C-alpha cells in the first residue's frame, strides 16, 4: 500500500508531517473527521513536554522559540511549534502565517511549525489549540512549544494548555510593565527578560523580583533568565531552567495534576462552545426567544432575567441532562 493510501491516523502516528498538518486543519475547521481522529490517536498522547510562552507583543517570543528549536534539535529532540496568531477579519485565518523567525527550520524533518488563528478567543488561544497539541503529541514530537498572540493579562488561559509556562518580557517597554500586574505574574513558572542588552535590563529584573516578593511563598522559586535571543545568548540556561521545572513537578507529583486540570478545562471549553452554537442557532429559529430579546432592547426586561429565562427553556428542552 502506498504511504498516501494509509489511514490518516496511521500516518500521523508514524510521524508524517503532511498527515499532521491535515489533521490540525480538520480540527481547526471543526470537521467531524478531525474530532474522530483525535479520539483514535488520544491513547498515544502524553509523551511530549508541552511548554507555553506568553507575553506582550514585540518582546521576541518567536525569535526565542526559533533559538530554542535550534538548541533542541542539537540535542536530537524533535520539536513542534504552535503559534497562535490574530485572526484575519476577512477569512478568520491566521494573519501572520508561519513565523518568519522560524524559517530556518521549515525544511527540517524533525521540526513541525504551525500557525493557528485565535478567532477572537479571549486569552490569545484558539479553542482548538489543545486539540492541535494532542495531535502533535501523538505524532511523536518530544517537545511542543505553544506561543500565544500576546494579549496582556487575558493571556492567563495558557495555563490550561502547558506543563511549564514561560512569561517573556523585555526592558524599556510599557507593555512589559503592564504585564507585571498580578493577573499575568501569577501564572509563570519561568520568567525571561529578552533583549537583555538593553540598559534598563537590571532595573526590570529588580522590578520583577519586587512583584514576585509580594506573592505567596512557594517551594518552586521562579527563576528570571536574561536572554538575547537573536544571538542565542541565555537560551541554554532557559532550556535548563525549564527542564529543572519539569523535574520538580514530576518529583512533586503535580505534573499529572496540571494535566488533569488542563484536560478538564478543555472538556468544559468544548462543551461551552457547542452549547453556545446551539443557543445562537435557536435564537434565529425560535420566535419566543426573539421576542424575549426585543423586550430587553425596549428596556422592558433586564439582560440577566432574559438569560435566566433562556436557560430555563433550554433545561426544559434537555440541554442540562
């Protein structure tokens, strides 16, 4: 049998890059064939280290991922990179496409790179992101690097997709100062100050340490790594710190706890998305719901009461079985 004639799941599990690309497209487009594929290969997941990178735009996340990918390949580990990009307002596709900074690795059979549109998802991650990560995992990749679009404090939902979370900042940036707020500073396991040749680097490191000192005490002391990704400086130290964090959570028994939380949140996210679609479809077909919304518009009924009425109707129709 020719390789292209084998089932998609079989080719994916064998590490076929084209099969992986096709599988991710099916999931991203909410194609039933994609969800069936994830179901088939799911027992083969769990072997990859999933590393999440977040932070404000322009801090050099893509360049840093390129340098990390080079290092991991030198260590003979296969890599998959999933970059979550802003959505095109016209096609809802990834606006930035495959990252230019990662172009050196496009032809490397040990590297798979994919951009995915966030399609307006709060927190910078598409609903299909974890599904794509599962497919990458099933294809036998050793390391999966997730990069968010970088939307500030809403970026915290990357904790629902990664074993280790890396917050990337840069000195002299107002956006990075905003990222020091508690909403983002509570999530990282490792903090990177990139573009560390900037004269304000040490000032920023002191500011980060000051913010971290205000938080609760923990057994894992969050390391602050200074990098210059364009020259590869500090990248090996960063890789070692991430490896140390993984060893720590494995010893502490919290890796499986994280993954349990991640998967539970993904189940709830998928269920919520599908219920919303059903609800939106019913609004277009149900005259009673339209009249309810008209009463809200005319200020006869408040939005919360209207929502309760809709949920009660849904419960009666079996939505809450």
